[in-house]
């Protein structure tokens, strides 16, 4: 099933921390993010954590929308997409500001 995206994605590498892992994003939008890590979670699994943007750690809650396992024997990271269910209200403003900076460079 294909779900169309509603928000513009920005190719940003920002830190994400949950109780289970630490990782970096591949891209970020106001709707969620894609991250790379050794062990992906199951689709539908809920998670909470912090995402670092504009010099701040911002709380989020979300669920795994899709996941693709990597291959640890080859050092290949997996990827997963997380949809925000809750995000700090300042996150969208910080992302818009950061996106404007990227568009002008």
C-alpha cells in the first residue's frame, strides 16, 4: 500500500535517541523521519525519544511506518521510516528555518 507524503522532506543528518538506540536521520519532515541503524524495529511499533534540531533536543512519539533490515555481516545499516504521532511544537518552526538555510546554500 502506497501512502502519499504530505510534508516536504529535507535531507538532514540529525541525531535521534530512543531508549533502544541512537541513530542519525537520512531525511526529516514535519510528518516524520527516515533513519539508519543496525537493528530496525517492527512496522507498527511505537517509540519515543529525542530528535536534535537547531541546537535543541525535542521530544517526539511515533510509530514505525516501514522498515528495511540491513546486513550486519556486511556492515550494512538498515533503514526505517517513523511517522510522528506527537512532536514538540517548535520542531516544525526549526525545520522550516533549517530548510530555508539549505535552500539558499
